[in-house]
C-alpha cells in the first residue's frame, strides 16, 4: 500500500487574524517543510494552499515561501491548488467559480512559477458543474470525499451509488458532522485505494478523482490534537485497518491526512470546538513536530509515500462516480454554508453586483472588469460567514472575517458603479440579532447571577458585562438598513466577546 498526506493551508480561516498569520505560517507550514526536508529527505507529501494564502506567505514570511518552492523543486512536495479565497464552489454560479480558480492560478504563477494540476475542492462541496469548472481551469486531478460519495442517493444508475453503505449511514438530517460509520467497510474497498476516471458529466479521463475519508482523516486531526482515545498506536491501527490492496488490482494508495495544515503545529479551532475556550485559537502545539515525525516514521515502514497526482495515475476504477448536488464532506450539505445569517445577508447584494457586472462587462476596461470579479468572488469566502449560530451552538462570526467579505463586496459594488441597495430584502438589525442574541442571553444569565452575589469584584465585573451587552444589543441605529457595515458589526461583536470574558466565559457548545 502507498500513502498520501495532504496539508490544506488556508489563512482565510475563521478566527485567524493577520496579526497571527506569520505565527501560523512558521509554527505550522514552516515546521512541516523543515521536518520533511531534514528528517525525511525525498519522502513525498502534498501541500495545498489558496491563492490568498500564497499571497499572504509572500507578504508575511517570504523566506518560508522560498522553502516551499525548494520543496517543490526537489520533487518531494507536490503543490496542490484551490480557489483564491476559499469559497464553497457549489453555492455560487459556475462562472464565478472559474474566476476564483483563475485568480488563484495567477497567484501561483507569480510566486511559484507554475499552475498546479491537482485541485483541493473546499469542504468537498458538490454540484453538477463543479468538475466541469475544475477541468476548464486546467486541473487534471480532483479531491473527493468518500463518505458523501458512499451515501450518495442519486448515483449514475439513479439509485444509491453504494446501496450497502447508504442503507446504514445515510440520513435526511442536516447535521454538519455525520461520523456515524455504521457500515463495516472492508479494508480493500476499491473506492479508498484507486482513482476514478469516469466522473459523471465529463468524458473519461478528462479529470480523475481520488477520495479521502473521515474514517482515517478525522482520526488524524484528533491524533495531532491529543484528543483522548486517539493515540499514536490507535491512529496506526486505523491506518492498518484500511491498508489492503484489492486482489488482482495491483498496489493501491490510502490518504492518511487530508485536512487543515494549521493542525500540524497549532491547535486551530480545537479548544473553541471541544473545550469551550473561544479565545484560545491557533496556539502553538508543543509536541506537533514529535507527532509528525513519529507518524511518518511508522507509516514509512508500511509502504511508500506518494503524491496525490501519483495516486490519481494508479489503475482507475471502472465505475462511474458522482455526488448528490449540495453534498459536502463530514456528511454535511454545501447549503449549510449558504444559510448562515451573514451568508443570507450578503447573498442578495452579491447577486445584484454580479448581475450588473455581467451586464456591463463588455463595456468596462478589461482590468476593471477583472478587478470587480476578483473582489466579488473574494466576498464569497466561506469562513467570513461561518460558523452557523444555532441554539445548541451559539457561535458568532469573527469581525475580521466578516470585514474581509464585506469590504471586498463593497469594492466590487463601487467598481461597477453601485447597485440599488433599496431593492434588497435584507435587514441588518435582524441579522445582528440572529448572530449575537443567543450568546448574549447566556452571558446575561451568568452576569445576573454574579451581580446577586456578595463579592464586590464579581458584582463589578457583572455590571460591566451587562453594560457591554447593551452595546452588543443596540439595534435602533441599524433598523431599516439593508447592509451591515463591518464597523457596526465589529463594535457589537467585540462588546459581546468582552462581556463574555467579564463573566469568565459561558458554555457555547456541548460536544
């Protein structure tokens, strides 16, 4: 069995702000480059980065970018591409997606000197035009998700694509995570180990797809985060569990890591998601390098590491492959990203700007039209509208990430001469309430209890928290406004976060 590691780098990550960019680049990306070069020269791996990430590496840590270029030149590292600003491709029109892929290519040509042939599809989101878009952008190899493939309801023959898995794992619930691996997947399952070259909607071999699976890759993230029950030995046992070539097919491959590169060196969102510590994100993980070395050393004893492109060039499966429209990885739906309060606020405005840009494009100077497309498609960044705010998990969207989307959209708006904002059926005050009020109520309840205590300091902290909540809940000035200015959101979100700190935090999500 051959093995593949894909490190997905995204500085457009929610809750990651520019003042932490260089820290993440050095602690995660540079540590990986240095470790692989010094400890495992010649061992192959894949580093994927958005165009935005490459631009920011050039700005904040050009010496690390040079290390990436050296790794690529050595043949050890395959560079994999993705959209410029990490949008969810199924949630926007095909032409918009082609533009964001083109802008990423231009960043790669500028900084790396070439266009990659392998493509990372953000969140493995799917709609029928996604493979065509990727092909038209010049890519030859595409990442896919095993779980959404195996739970596909409408396969090439009309019914479930893998009925034996679908019967045990498919669900109609709109869960963001569905790690219900009820089906006992054989170790030699062909879809885990061999590429597909017959993607529905394309001619054979126009594009090849190789699948990553949460059965292995989610285990990898939890191993690097030190989550109980996900030790080094248990991770290796999981890899061994799925390392069997299919009889008569020749040696196959297995993707053992295909997730956020930020989890190799920092804790990313781990403490926010699993430990209710939203202020502790993207911190250094002291034993990350040790774990990376131990993993690579152990897996090398099992088999050879290869690149994603090499995995895609293995003998292909004869079966055609597709996904249900609106599919995404982890058992989620792409539309989940399009249904957050910020996404619903921005989308109608984005649609008006796109409509006007499309109408004027032939009359605008080429440079102006392309700049308008650049800023419009940057406003689609998924993490600027994420995470969803739910009663069971009242997260809020980070002000910096929202400002990135808002300011790019505002720029595109002005480049096309403006659109009629009065025509929008959106409400800034309502959006603020949807995002902030659930968490504000938790903070208020705790502050009221603290204020009733006898301790003067805790009473003072509670009174300040309540005053800050008044700032966070101010809506009068935003009534009848169609758009939410980034600064207006920042003032309120920052006040809520400080109020939360004053009361010592609240339980945001039970996991």
